[in-house]
C-alpha cells in the first residue's frame, strides 16, 4: 500500500540530486561574483533539502510508524526553508540596489 512506484522514486531521488546541484551552482556563482548574498541563498536552501531527504527516508522505510517524527521534521524544515529562502532572496534584492540611488521625488503640480 505504501510502496512507491519506480517512476515516483526516480522523481524523488532526481529532485534531491537537482537541489544539491543547484546549491552547489549557486555557491559557485557567489564565489565568482564575490557576492556573499548568493552564498546565503545556497545555505538557505539546506532546510528544503533536509525536508526532501526526510520524505525519501520515510518512504524508503515504507512509512513506518516508528519514523512518523520524520513527517513532523519534514514539515518543520519546509516552513523554516520557506522563510530562509525568502530572507536570502530579500538580501539578494537589497544588494542590487545602489547606495547612490536617490529615490525620485513626487512632481508637484504648479496651479
């Protein structure tokens, strides 16, 4: 009843591998550009990776009741990962704003 099909396992495992590769590529991009905010993004991706690994582990052991804590850990890591990814994206966005940028002033109509 709980056994996953081969295509489903391929999707699960390839998603984890793709996420690991994405983390590595983003870290490398941060090294090449010298922008540490990209390193932050790669680190912010780790909770989501832990979440995916929890799901794979739980399914591998046929959704054993003794490992049900993995479901809670997966949900927690997904929540934490969403916030860390948001924070990393915000820091990257903020780093693109030039400190010399002057906010435009509203045009006053002369009547």
